[in-house]
C-alpha cells in the first residue's frame, strides 16, 4: 500500500499508510486542511479532497477552497516542494521511536528493496550519520553472519573443500567464528566510510554531487543495510545482494542528490573502471617489457 506524506503549514508530519491517516483524522491528529501527497499525484491536495478519507473527517470540519488553476503544481514542482517538507519526512527507520524498532526496520527494508525511488525521495539528506550507520550494521551483520554460516556448512560437507580437510575445518570453526564476529562490524563501518568517500568523490568528478558527503553516506548505508539481508538466501544470496545493492545505490544517489541517473551510475562504476584500466595498463607494460627482454636475447 502506498504511503501518504502529510504536511501542515510547511512542516512535515511524516509518512503514513491510508489506515494511519484515517485513524488520525478520526482522532483529531490530522485535520482536513492538512496537505497530502503520494507517488503518482501531480499536485498536493488537502486530505479533505481525498475521496477515500471523506467519511473519516468529522462533520462540521471546514473544507478548504479549491486552489485556482494557476496554482496547480506540476510533477517537477511537486518534487521540488517535497524537498522541503513531505517527501523529505524521513524513512520509517528515522521515526522508529514512534513506530517501534522492529516495525520501523521492516518497513524501511521493504521500502528500500521494493520501492527504492520512493524510499530515497523520502529519505532525509541530513540528520546525522549514527542512525543510518546503525541500520547498516544490523543488516550487514545479519546478512554477513548468514553468508558465513552457509559457507561453513557447505565446506563441512565437502562441497567447496576436500573431504579430508572437513574435520580440520570443523575444529577451527570456533576460532574462525569468534574472529569473524569481532571483525565483521569493524569491516562494515570502515568499508562504509571509505566506500562513501570514494563514491562521493566520483560523484563530484562527474558533476552529480548536489549535496554533502552525509547525503551519499546515508544513501549507501540504507542501501547496503537493506540489500545485505539478501544474503539470507542460500548459495546465491551474495550475488543477488551485490547486484541489487548496485541498482539500489544508483537509484538512491540519483534521488537524494537530485541528479541524473546516468551520473549516479557512472559515479558507482568509475572506481571499477579506473581499477580495470590500471590493471590493463600494468599488464601492457609488463607485456612490452617481456617482449623487449626477449628481443635482447
């Protein structure tokens, strides 16, 4: 079910399901004059103008006048207006104190994985690094631990190692698991900061960085924290997580920075292109050096 962004007097009240809005109208939490917007609408409308909420507005509540035709908001302007209020109301995870820790995590996970365009249109560009980092640690640690356990299980039955080494692998499992548990969160934190710095630099180089490093960090944290859980899928989970993580990150950078998708894609793949180019040049140099040495003999 699509979420509805609710705004009052230029201040975002957050994003809510239709049932939440109905309950809010009946309880007085929302008023018919509050503005609402959801993906696919070409303009903001007061809640009293939503036909599905007509029965939930208390009788006698004032109905705001219809806006003149000249004040209609085009889709582009709707996105621009949303930048300052409703569509930047924050992901459910950023409202977990009201929604509950587990519910907020699950709602954010579903939103990022299935509706990344909407998710990163809603995501706050600023608000600190701690919240997205915690989210990334939860998703990354759970997904990474699952991948590690799958790998150990497959190795123990000899699928990816010789059977005579299976017992040795099992005896070393305790030490390896302890080291993995300690190092995994550290690697996630270090990798996230370094990765965000590299991607943001590349985004600046291609002219797509419209906002600060914090925006890039938040996109990658929510992207990787969500797609990391796809590693719970046995055997092919890591591949799926890697591919979908790239897709979600590209969409997220485009929506959060307000830049073209092509620039976001280029920023994500630019480090890989540079590395491949460097490897190719090094290989060419060694090949030329080998040919020169052969010619001398």
